[in-house]
């Protein structure tokens, strides 16, 4: 298949799906290798962005998905008469950050880092799809381990957790102060672009 044909086929598949589709599945259906699918995805993503189109192509780990451009989110919300996405509570943000940076983790690990029970918050994040169970730890009691999911990547606007900003170095006084300032800003809602999520 020519690259233009692959681009058109990828676009059609993603549009019809409405959800993320594994690159391996698209490659198998089209009879091409995954590198060709990624090349087509890069081409489509660049075309959408440079032409100021209303859609974007997202790479979510090993999957692809079409979505509306974030600059049109308010218009989409108004046109579809949907409620504004609720913001995550400070406790949800704390738990989500712990899972994102230290995944895979158990509830006990999250509890230990936070110093409080996180069962309810974990269940809320699982329900929203921001985190997901990814197996059981091979120790007595076999606790569930959690990792971030595709909704997290989509919400953060990243393709992989490797793109998350680095944590401040808490081995130095400056790093501890920087981290505390960011936590305080999150708690007071001062940080620009507070995370929200779509159902």
C-alpha cells in the first residue's frame, strides 16, 4: 500500500471506531508493518495541526485515537449540551500522581506515601478510567496493582508516561521547597489548566 492509502485507511478506521485502536491491529488489517502505521499517524497528526483542523490524532502508548482539538472543547461542550467536566479533588490528584510516577503500585503503597487510606480515591480513579488494575502482586494476600490507563494519557495530552515532567529533586532543600510550592498551588487551585476529565 502507498503511504496516502495507509493514511486514508488509518483515518477511516479511527473515525469509525470512536475509541483507541491498537497499532498492531491496524497493521494486521492493512497488511503492513507497525512502522508504516506510525509513519502514517505522524503524517496525519502533522496535517491536522498545520491545517488548523478541528480534530487531532493521539498516540496513546501502543494505540491511536482521533479526538477533537482542545481549543474547541468549549464549543463542543455547548453544541452537545454536556456538563462541564468536573475537576479532580486534591486527594484524587495526589493519588493519581503517585500512581503515575511510581506505577505499578498497590493500594498499601499509595496509603503509605499519603499517610491516609486511599481506597475510595483509587476506586473513583478506576471508575473514571484514569487508572486501571494491571494484575496482582505475588505476595500473601495478592493485592491488586494499579497503573495509569489511556484516559490518563489522553487527559494529560501525552503519548506515554515517559513524557511526564520530572519530579523535583527532594534530596535538596530547594527541591523540597519547589515540590511544596507546587502542592500548595494545586490545593489552592492556582495552577493554570487544572486537570479535568471527560466521561
